[in-house]
């Protein structure tokens, strides 16, 4: 229903009401599952390896146990740490490049750990 001045005020009020309801529903969805203690827990974590967050640090330490891993083994470790394999490898290699100007992980179907680079990193 149009008036001379434009849209009907009732239509505008309905739209505004629906927008407010949708906004409130989204706020409940995105805030109800969050618990403040989660934030406190994350902020209290210390890095095991300087420069990596807790999950990547744990993955790096696990990977250093041997020179070659099957991709499925690494995928399982990443899953337990809530990481994605390719992203975790990239993060660790970026960190390694920052420290020693070389990647520590080679992904060629299997995952290879460059033990010389690991040693170089540990000496820092």
C-alpha cells in the first residue's frame, strides 16, 4: 500500500521489527555458546615453542619425533589439536622461515621433517 509520500508506515515498521528480531536472534546464536572461561583459558596458555601458539607448538614437538610421517598420521594429530593439515604445515614453515630462513616441513604426499633445520631451530 503506497501513500503519496512513499511507502506505507506499517510496512516500514514491520521491516524494522523483523530486522530487530533477526539481529537479536543472531546475537543469541553467536554469544550463547561462548563462555568467558574459554577466553581466560586461552590467554593463560604459554607457548611451548617460542613464536608458535599452543596447538602448533604441540604439533611441531610431535612431528620432531621422527623424520617421516604418513599424511594420515599427521591428519590425525591435527584433528586432535583442531588444526587443518595444510594450514598447520604452512604456519610452522612460516615460523621456521622467520627463524632460520628455511622450511622445517616438506609435504610430498608424506610429511618429511628436516632434522637439520629442527636442530638449527633448537640451537636458537
